[in-house]
C-alpha cells in the first residue's frame, strides 16, 4: 500500500518498488491517512509505504490506527522530512524502516526483507 497525498509521488513509489528484480507486487494507493486505515482493514497488505505529512490525519496517526488493527503491520515511513525528531518518532513506533524521499532506492532492501519474510510466503 502506498499512502501519499500527491499522485505523482505515488507513481514514483510504484516505479521504484516495481524495479526491484525478481519480484512482483500489487499496489493499493491511498491519498489520505483515513483512506489508508480503511483500506488496510479491508485488504491487509503486506507492507505500507506511509508519508508523514498528510491532510487531516498525518502518517503517524494513521500508522497508530493501522497498528491498532494489526500490531504486526509492516509500515515504512517515506518522507521528505528527514530530521532527527521525525526519525526518533518513527523508531519509537517500531516501523520497519524510514526512507527519505531524496533516497528512494533505500526502499529496496526494506521491501525485500519484508517480501522474503517466511510468514508472507
């Protein structure tokens, strides 16, 4: 699942994830935290790429709500706000990873570790 309020960034993230060799993925796109929570409950995706800055419900609040549905949800924070305080908040939430939008290829090893987890095979 890709959660970002900008359609262009959702397309970029789909392209980046799709470029991981020897993998194939289905994508669910959400433009709001509220929609992400609803879609997660309905579809239980293997991974959520979550932007932090979203309208109304931010990515951290959406992550908390998703975690209330599924404590083992694999959430990866993907944001342009790469500050120590944001990283600490993400780490405190035990997300699977933190990726700056300036370094999107950093998503590859995180996605591969989730995708290769035996519980998903």
